[in-house]
C-alpha cells in the first residue's frame, strides 16, 4: 500500500448520521443543484466529522461540528470557512468555499460545504513511495506554503479581526491549560509541570500573522503527479498569532519519533533526501526575510507539544463520552501522555 492516496471514505457511522433529506433540500436551495444525493464519511480526523457529498454530478466536502457536548471555543467550522474564503486567489492554496450553514436544524450542527479537490495526501513524512529527489521537492513545497501563509497581509484580506493581536503566547498557554484540565481523564504529571513552567519562560517576541494551527503533511492536498500543494486543509485552529509558534508546530515532526506520531526523529534524513531541521529552518527564514535564525525555537517546540498533548487529551475525553469523530480516537488519545513527557524534555533544553 502506498503512503499517499485518496482519503478513504466509509458509510456514515450511526453516531454521525444526519437527515440527508434536509441536506438535499439545502443544497438544492443554496447551490441550485438537483439530483440524487450521496454521502460518505472520510476516515481520519479526530475533531470535525468530514464527508464526501455528491449531488447533481458535483462532488463536495462537508465539514460539521460533531454532535454532543463540546469544549468551549472548539470545532469552529465557521472560522474555517471564513479564513479559507479570505485566502482564495492568494499564494496559499485552499479549496473553494461553497456555503456555510449556521442553522443547526438542517443536519443537527453547523456545517460548511467546499469544493472537492482531487489529489494526494501523505500520512508518513518519510514518503516511502517517492524517490529522494521527489521527497526533497515535497518538503521544499511545504516550506514554501507555510512561509507564504505567514506573509499574507491579513488586514488586506479582511481578517484584521480574525483574532487578537498581542499577548498571543500568554493567551495560548492559558487556553490550552484550561482545555487540558477540562478534558483530563487521568492526571499527567508532565502536563502539570508544563502548565507551571510555560508562563515563567515565555519569550517577549510578539509578532502577528495568520497562523494555521495544525500545519502538517497530512493536512496538505498535493497535485496527483506534481510536488505542488493544491489545498491546505483543516483550518479549525487558525487565528491571528505568532508565526514562529505556528512554524515550530510544523517542525515538531523532526523531533517526534515515528513510533509515537509519524515523526522523523532517528530517521536517516540524508539518505531519504529530506532536509534536516537546521536546513529546513534556514529555508523558512530565508523565505520570510528573517535573519539570525529562531532564538526561542526550543521553547516554541515545547509549547506546541504541550498544546498537541492537550488536543489529544480532548480526543481521549470525547472517546470516553462516545462522540469522537474517528474509531481510532482511543488510540490517538493514548499518545497524550508520552507526548507531554517529550514536551517536558524539550522544556528542559531551555532550562528552568
């Protein structure tokens, strides 16, 4: 089996079924399409259930809030819709937005429809079905896209109020500390250490840009044959924030081992044709006009591992409640503890 493919889809599980006749009527009314409706759920994705919808010969993607009780401010599909619509025709490739439905009575939760994009998604960053030169090209394209995102003039794109500017790290540490504690099923000592440590060692740098919040290989749809991104997916965690924090999240791949979460730590990157961390950072800095590297990189990586562990703890909590969006949610949730411990290791590199 290759490491890149279309995202597999399956019949809709009972927990995520909705009234398809209501959706049919909505699409007919809002998009002017007619014909038989077909709905399948995409596998993967731990947060917002995602479906392939076909009607009137048109293929679309539907993303909705999950059913059941939700953590505050989570699953903001309306924000996903807004930022992708604002980025259309920019240097950041996104799918075309079709419609946002904020009326819960249609299918039970808020949802949006976007154009279906045909292409390749890779889950394993080692890109085992590609040659060395192709791997190099794919990683360079990822680097190009995240650098382009952080250079978007968000005011000109109508996103000046998309998030607060200033005190980003302070707010993020507070948010994810609260999210973790609200979702805690069993105490994780490393998370409690980080909740105390992170505010005390926060850098003063306070730059602002659009941040994706979950920029990684499997949230990028690549061209079927070329090493070219056609669409950046899953914008639920996007906001205005610190570009280096966003970049450090992406960079976690180089520090996470494959057995934990499909990372590159320990891999022979030179043999694979994949740039090492220092080279990848240097390319990003060159593209964004940043001289002198990233001084607080270890802190930003530690924070991002902490944040991801908090997200995974939320997955574990939803699995416990029975409303997680993926059957793999239980296994994903188990990664919260080792990831938190790895985050604490990163923190110790900073000191304190």
